[in-house]
């Protein structure tokens, strides 16, 4: 399998001192994204999600690839910092700055969380995409053991 090469534009020069987005270990699935803020940002429990700039734009320009912006597991589990839309989808033809929709899921009255400039607050994971064509049919050509059930139809 050939490894694709994507174009990365640095939009905030502080990225040069913090380090370009990269895989933190040889087996990391995603690259960490930095909070390119001008000042510390206080996330308050249950407040509206905030868009945080990453300081970079990445052009994949490959219809068979997508990037998913995901929360960093430690921030989500330990502090309650998650993405405002759960998963951010970065299409292959998107060429503008990547923003992280950030939300604090802790209950009202919990302590706020401070995001500082340069904090790694999300990860970007690249995945292959299948681009199927569709054939409109009256009935499916095969049945499955699942049948037409859904939303809990297989039990608890």
C-alpha cells in the first residue's frame, strides 16, 4: 500500500515552535492538533461549543481519503473535553484552516477547563473511503439474518 502525501499549509507561525502536526508514536492512529489561541480559553460546563483554530490547512485532494477530527481520549475521559459534533469530517477537497469544535460535557457547576495556546486538544485520523455507485432496486437481491430490524432489534 502506498502512503499518500498531502499538502500542509502553516497558517500560524507558532506551529513551527510547537511542532508540525505529527504522529506522536510509531503506531499512533492520528496526528495531534494544536489549539492556536491568542490567550487561554476557559471552557465552561455545558456552554456552547467553541471553534478553536488549529493554525493549519491540509489538502488531501484524493477522493478515496477522508480525515476525521476526534477528541483526544485523555482530555475527554479525565476532563470532559470533547468535540461539539462528536466527529469532525474533513473532506478531501477542503483546503481552509481546520477548526476544532470544542465542548465541555461536564455537569453544570463543575470546574471549567482552561485550554492554553499550543495545547494538543484533538487528533486527526485519515481513513480510506469507498465511493460506491448505486443501483435502484425494488427488493434486495439477498436477505440477511438481521432482516428489517434496527435500533436495538438484536437485543441488549
